[in-house]
């Protein structure tokens, strides 16, 4: 918690414009600081970004945890249901597909932030719908996992074809989106993200107990009085909401969803969801704030793409942890 | 507690495969009951159907004179606990945490254990003699200890009936005997009906109160003595490799 608070303020204090710490506190708590531009930067840019980082890290972490328990597979993450790829396809169709289809209906409208959000939401919702329909017909979670991966490669293929034929500036726009970004969100967008995040998290709290039973497998969970079908739907829905809205607003953030649950398990040495869910929320937020602070490249004007930072930092850490403990106690 | 199967038909849907039909059985009270029969005859299917893990295809099964269809999942969880042959992956859980999962039907929505739950969990762990290891994680246990932990979880669920699917597979002879004695103790001390599928016919004939023999799609329930007297065990297997000795009541290798 302490680390979390420190990182929150560290994150807010870093940026291309250096602002003294005292002014940051006064801007946050009183809404005023010695320069009005500083107040503006803090309140309208850095604070929303810090909140986004927290929601992205914790939301993706929790999605990953749910997926790993649900599929009983340590490799599962929000990506495996093909949600991020669905969102990617939506955005790719918007940015690169529209001109291919001869739709040049006012480029400015098409490329606006909100249309990207809508496109990626539609993409995730379509994939989510197909997965829900599939999960009604197919009761085998492993089959569902494979179908999710197939969705991912299918959408990936379509995106490749689109990018092969599209103009370089469109391709660049798409790649920028796919690199992920925590900034650029207005308070309205943050509050939309926040309400969806809260909704998903609230359902998740009610899933803590049945998720523990699911650790033993579906038959045992059933024998402990868990309604398996209801649980399956709720898990898929929570993951879709969290991953869908995060991807829509911040782009497909790699790695966090897979790695955060493992990190928490290694720290807390348990699988109990009563401990895992809060610890994933906190460690997800901490990691994301940290990654974003590093992406700011302190004392410089450059901002690295957040997606590169998460993987660049995270992958070696996880490899090191596995080598050290010699096994993932999944 | 009373169990009764009436014209029960069990098997799988999609594609439909009837494993056993016309099952009529009745149990009363706290007995140790072994379900025996050759591989693939339907022992596990029978137990899973009794436990409500797979739906029955026809007929009816009554627990305390109430049809299994009329129980909801949670009520059933307070009547029957199961221990399956396909063991859960060794988890990052301590024995205490694992056994505590057995209390789920009784805990609140967040799954927090009350003092009473904790007491029951500790009793269950003591009963299988794992109390000294209660903080060890499942990954670190031997097969035999893991099996004991699984049984403790079922005990903690505090049900009248415990169903076990091949509880002694993968175990050495010592642990097999130990688990059998443990099951006997549970059924007689805790007054539970303990029903288990097994291939350990020799041990079952020595220790069980009742035997359910599945043979040629027929189901016979008898005490071990009467089963031996009836001579039905003589023809259970082809005679070239194994023979049943009626005097000792044991199967022996045909030299």
C-alpha cells in the first residue's frame, strides 16, 4: 500500500514539464499551485493518466487471474479469449479498412479518439459474443482456450492483410494505437472506464468463493455446491468487460494480464482468491504506475510506448523469478 | 441416512451412452461399501451419478427419501462429498487451506471460515493424521499424504455420505491398507456411509461391511461373506491368470 501511494505521487510528479513536489500536492489537494499551467497539467493530464494506469494494471491483472483459474492453465491471460485481438481488428478496420473500402467520409471524424474507442469496443463485444455462444455449446474449457487462440490468429491475419494494403500513414496510426497509451484520456473518459472497471471488480468480489472451489476442478466445484454454468458466464463477462474497456481506452497492453497473477502468487505463496484478488489489484497498479513512470523517461521530453515498457521490464523479471524458484507454483 | 436407487439408468448424453440400466439398490446407515468390477464396467459413472456430478438418465435416486433431482447444488453439497481419482494439480495451497475448501457449503458469500469451520477443518486434518503437516503446501506432499488430504477435505465437508473413486490407486501396499483402515474408521466412528470404487478386491473383502459387485451389467450388493459363499467371484475374471480361493476368500495368481 505504501509503495502504491509513493508510486502514485512519483508517477504524477514525472513528466516532460518538471513541477516541484509541493506544487503537485497543492494542485491535487487544493486545486491550486504557483502556476496555472502546472495546475492544468496535473489535474487534466497527469492525474487522469495515473488513474488510468491503476485501472489498467489492476483490471488486466484480475482478468488474467480469472482466466488462469478458469482454464486451469498458467499460460492463460486476457489475450487468450481473443478479446484484445477483437478490439485490434475493430480499430484496424476503422483506420485502415475505411479507405480501402472507399469510405473517405471525412477523415477527421474517423480518426477521432471516440471513434477508435467505439471501434475497439465493437470488436471486443463481437468476439465476446462469439465466445459466449461457443461456451454454451462447448463445455470443455480447454476447447474454449483453443478457440480463443484461433480467434486471435484469425483476427491477426485480417489485420496483416489490411496493413499490407494500407497507406503508410494509416499503418502508422494503427501501430501507434497498438503500442498502447495511458495518456490522452479526459476526465469523462476516465469516469466511463472507471465505472466499467468498478462494475467488473464488484462482480469479481462475488466470484472469490466459487473461484477457490474451481481451483480443484469443475467436478469438485460442483460437489461443493457451485453453480458451474453461472460461474463460467460470470467469469467470461467480467473478463470481457475489464479487458474490453481497457483495450478500448488504452490500447492492447501486453504482458500485464499474464504476469501479474504469477508475480502475486510468488510473493504471497497462495492460490486463495481472497488474498489473490486484492494482491493482484495492488501489484497490478504498482507495476503499471512504475512502467508508466519509466515510460516518461524522467528528465526528458521523450515518452516511450507503454506496451514496450511493460514487456521490456516485465519479461526479464518473470524469467528471473521462474529461474529462481525453478517452478511456477500455479 | 438412507440411500435408494430405483430403476436408475446412468451414462452419458451427447452422444448418449447408457453405462448401466435398471439399478436397484438400497443402503441404510454407516457402512463401508466397496464397489468392485472389472475395468470400464461403470464404477466411476455410478459414483459420479450418485454424487450429482453427472445427471442421471432415467429412474430415480433418493437421498433420505428425497429425489436427487429435487436437491439444489448446495443442499446436495451438504449431503454428499466426493474424492475423485483424477487428482487436482498440486496447488499452491497449504493443507489447511485446501481442507478448508470443504467448508464452502457452510461459509458466507465471501467464503470466510468461522471458528466452528476452523474447528471442523482441524478435526478433519487430525483424523487423517496430517496435523503436523497442516501448513505444508500440497506440492510438497507424497501421493499417500495427498490422498489423505483429499479425504480430509471430504470429511470437513461434513456430509452423511462420502464417495471415493479409486482412493488407493498409485499407492504402495502399506498406504493402501492405511487408507482402507482410515475409511473404515470414518464410517464406524463418524457414522458416515463411505462408498468407494476400487480394484483392491482382496483388501475390500477383508474390511468392508458391504460389497457392490458390478458384473455383466448386473449389480449385486452383499456382505463379503455371502458374496464369497455365492461363488460368483470364481468367475469374475478369465481363469487363465487369476483364481479365487473360496477358503481364504482371496484372489491368487494362477501359476
